[in-house]
């Protein structure tokens, strides 16, 4: 059965503060060339990950690989997060300096 890899990177906020996490999932589809099916399955996997996470997901990205090649990258953001908090986290990520918190 055809499949694709989904590499998920999220930034979340919980009792321990703000943290990042990465995960990988192998997803099964009927046709690995059908981008609409791949996007639908990816959306479902990402939504389940967000809903089942005990922390509040702020934002993230997902890279989709078919036969070892990245064919799609999805980004998502929680619009309910305070914009100043979101910007401070984005600034920290974009910083070229090493920071320990």
C-alpha cells in the first residue's frame, strides 16, 4: 500500500514553559501521487496531534515526503495566542545567537 512520511515540528506552551517537539509519522494512502489525498490525510494527522497534546500548540510546520522527496510543506498557527507572545517566540527562534532558558 502506498505511503508517505510526515515530519511534524511544533512549538507549544505548557506548565514547563515554551518548548519545541518533533515527531514522524508513516501515513498510508491509496495513491501516493494524489496530492489532495496526501493533504487530507496530513491535515487529519496534524489535527489529531494538536487535539491530543496536553500543551497548547502555538504553531508548527509539517514536511511531507513521498519516496524520500519533500513534496509539500504545511504551516499552521494558533490564532488564539497573544500576538506579542507569538512574536517573542518567533524572534527567539529566528535569533542567530545561542540562548539557554
